C-alpha cells in the first residue's frame, strides 16, 4: 500500500495536468476562432479592394484607355467571382499589380476612386498582417510537443499563411494622405 503522501501527490499532479490540458484546449480553440475571424476580415478587405479597382476602372472621368479598362475590369471581376479558393493568392496578386499600375499613372483616375483604392489597399495590408499573426500563433502552439502528442487540435486542419504582394503603392498612398491633410486643414 502506498503512503498517503504519494497518493495526495498523484492526485495533485493529475489535477495540474488536467488543468493544463483544459487551458491549452481553450487557448487552441480561441486561436482557431481568431484565425477564422481574421480570415473573414481579410476576405472582406480583399473584396473591398477588388470592388474599388472595379469602381476605378469603370469611373466615367478616368483617362484609362478602353483596352486597359477592360483588363482592369476583368481582373477585378475575377477576384470578386472567384470560385476556386486554391487560386485566391494568384488572383489577389493580379489585383495588387493592377492597383500598382494605376498608382503609377495617378493622372488617369479621378481623386475619389484613387483615394478609395489607396484606403482599400492599406486595409488589405493590415488585415493580412492580422491574419498571418493569428496563423503564426496557432501554428506555434500546435507545434509544441505536448499538444502534438496529445493531439489537442483534433482533426482541425493546420491554418496556412496568406502570402500576397500587398504593398501600398506610393502614388495611391500619397494621394490619400494629401487629401486627408487637405480635409484636416479646412
């Protein structure tokens, strides 16, 4: 028979381990919820950027030539009507390149569509950072030894990073900043 001290020690260790497992499970659940929320926000900002590109391409006061306008509209509509999630990054990179091309010729667009594009591009940048931070935190916890051995994540798929070129073009950002300074000064 075991002494009472060893029995108490075993019960305390069992309670501590169960508390740790419960804490880790709760944390994993929160991290996965954070990834889902960040993904939804990122998707919303990507749609907003594509809509801003479409609006800029269709703007009546723009001096974009018709062939280029049609290409921009096609890129924006491809992003808005995307049915294959595995192609999302390639399509969004095309939208980013189109935004950068419009930023290189800021005289081709009216101020409002250009400002809308700049704000949408900046929001995509922030949303992607939040999403990738959530993915990094989730992957870091799931990569630890005990959560892996105990399979605390269950059968939930490991979240993947979303890597696109989302740099805000200088022409777009500069126009947006200049307009906001003009509005602040009046």
